[in-house]
């Protein structure tokens, strides 16, 4: 069972960050929203989750406590879950820092790292 935790989001992460098919919204109060939208000719998947984000050093743990997942028209009861990432804010261009989140543990070489742009 996922228990509520007080959130702590680094100032540089506050805001909405979009990736290829998902996005995160990190808020100053430590809460986080996550959405996924995948459309195909066969079916579509939509995910909306909310919870808290807890940063400790370069680790970002997301405690999702509420949400809805619609997989090809089937909605099952939401199961709280935890995601853990190593995070770094890459600053190749200081005016446009880009967060990189890497799933922990990463067992698939190269497929665990995700980049997001501030929206």
C-alpha cells in the first residue's frame, strides 16, 4: 500500500514537463500530476495520476495515490504505485534546462532514460 508522504519538489522542476507521450506537472506544494495519452488505430490509452514527489539528492520518488487508467476502453480500479527516478537537470543551454529522468532500477539499456521539455 502506498502511504501519503509530504512532497518536496526542487524549484527547478516546478512546472509542466512534456515528453513523447506523457507529461508531469510538479507543483510547489510537493504534489505531482502525471498524464499519458497514446493513440493508435487499434485502441487508445489514457492515464491520469496524482500524488506527491519527494526529492532527495539526485533521486526523485513519486508516490501516486489516486488516478484513472483507461486501456482500450477498459477502466480498472486504480492501484496506488511508486516510481523512482534518478534525475538530473541538463544545462547545455542555461536558458533552457532539460530534466532527464532515469527509471530505477534500469534493466533495459537505453530505454530507461526519458527527456522532458518545459511547457
